[in-house]
C-alpha cells in the first residue's frame, strides 16, 4: 500500500472533423466537433465546431497522424503526471492563469519545445481545484469502438460523394478562411 496521497490524473478529449466543409488538405484550417463523452459530441449544444489550437496542431503533426485526424478524428490525452517523450508525450507549462467575469478559471499552456500554445479550462469543483502547473499531452488515432460510433452517428450524415466546383476546375490559391477562436481544452475532471 502506498502512502503517497498525490492525485495524478489523465483525461481525454475526442476530436472529430466536421463533415461537409472542404478543407485545404491541411489540418491547420480544419474545424472539429469535440467532447469528453459521446453524449457531449452528439448533443446539439456541442455542435459548435472549433479549429485546433497551435499546441495541439504541433502534437498532431509531430505524432504523424495528420491524415487520420482529418479523415476520422483523434483522441487528445492529457495528464498531470510526468510522462516520457519516448511514449509520444509533449510537455506544456502553464504560462498564464486567469478568470474573467465569473467564468471558469483558464490557463494558457505553452509547449516547452516551441512557442505553440493551448487554452485549458478548469472544469473541476473538487480537488484539484487549481489547474496543474505542467501537463503532458499526446494524441492517438480513434479507438475502434469510438470510430464505429462516429461512423454510425449523425455526425457523418453530410459525408457524401457529391462533387463540387473544385472537382472540375482549379480556383488557384484561395486565401484560407478566417480563423475561428481555437478550441479550449477541458482541465482535469471532478
């Protein structure tokens, strides 16, 4: 029996690409549905799609799952316990903690290797009440069970083989759509 009472948490967020909107072949401008559970992803409240923050884009590209991420989605794993880079974990340090107008406390986390960042929202009303000073993040392909759920869900209803104007002509280099506010990630669960 261990006498260590330090709580370490690992939590996940599932990210599914939005169907029906053309993406320029790059994850940089793609929009995604997201949720901690299937219910959150499928609920109308969560239908708001978001782009990915630069910190997650960096992890996806370095993990070499960009193609899968654009086609089917992926899982973001976050941990407050020290993890190894060799196992695909990237270290992010908290650079700023803030709250505005009674909203949940938020933190901006910066990758220690780059200047890429992401926002974390404190979802906890129980210990740990504060966001961790350091988190480790990795991404992975969707588990088969989640992939099966996504393929059978209403999220893929717009996924058809209908052709578009870009299939018949070259419109040249169009400017990317204006970036939406990046997805804020959830902090440790209750």
